[in-house]
């Protein structure tokens, strides 16, 4: 006589896995052309195995942002672009700001749709606000947090302030990397790489008492030392922010005592 195995109790807890919500820091690549050959050349020149910054990314998850492109851009195969990104140690996982046909092409290669950021609000000029008001608004930001580093960062070291501002009280040497989802403050020479707004915060800023970086990036918009800074900015106290007109342009401004 055969005996069927007993079924496990219906309320037995699963022990092999759990499903929980997760938040990842994502790099955004703002696409300004659909010429994959041109884009590949630029990306590989900066971040490829033989590029200027081959170790800048470490298989970071990335969102393809199509919002800078015309809505009628003809759809193309995304596989060559994904191969280029992998060569730069970037892993595309999602798409945002794409037209329906581009989104269909993205879904076909395994990408998912990501929501667009909230519209950027044009800030009131700082000089028009009383200082206590500006301070009070900053304290009211949700989830405010700060990571403080008080030792010099050597070449090869990387600091990431997840969901927080980053304050560095010592030198960031060439080859070192500081990354924050919020603002970055360096009260010393900044000679390495700095990426603020790493999760897409377009209001993030970078401050340094001696700005001479290898690479500066805010919310995915970057500039390298290949494009020299102005004489009144290079090696001087300065801040970096995105322009207020939505053009995804970095502005470098001197901080006068």
C-alpha cells in the first residue's frame, strides 16, 4: 500500500527566502544623442578600460534618462548601448522619461520603467533670504543626515554617504572618491573625484576650500579635469551646483570670504 507524503502545514514559514523593499543608489545617464557610436566613444574615453577613469564605477546600477531627447527620436536597438555601459562597469537596470516606443524597446531588453524625478523647483536667490530663514529651511529637509570624515583620503579610497550629506575635514587626494546622495563639503583641497546627488537629487551642491578635482558630478551631470576650470575657481574656495534653468549644466561659483 502506497502512502502519500504529508503536506506541509499551510502556515509554515518560508525559510529559503524573504522579499523586502530595497532602496539602491542609482546613477542616471542623461542621453543627449541616439548615436550609439558617438556615445560609446565618449563613455569609453572617460570610463572604459583604457579611459581616463577606468575604475570610477564598480558595476553601479544605472538609469537611462531619455528626457533630454526629442520625443520623436527614432527607436534603436539598445543592446549596443548596454554593452558599452558594461564595459564602463555600469549596469543599466531602468529607463525613465522615454516615449512609448523607446519604453517598449527598453522592456524588450529587460529594463524596467522608473518614475521621473519631481519637477525641479527654481530656488529663491540666497541673497534675497534672511540668513535664519535659509538655515531653518535646510533643517526642515526630510531625512537629513551627515557623514563626517576627519582623515585624509588616499588614492583608491572611496566614501559614500548614502541618503546623507558628506563632510570631509581633510584632503581628498587624487585617485580618491567621495560620493553622497546629498551635498558634499570638503574643508580642504579636493583633488579627487566628487559626486553629489548620486541618487538623482538635482538640488545637491559641492563645496570646497580648494577646488581642483579630477571629476565633479551632480545628479549624473559631470565635468572632468580635461576641461580646465576658470582661474578664479581652480584651487580656490568654490561651490558647484546645477543651473536653475533645467539645462543640466554645472555652475562653478567662487566663495568669497
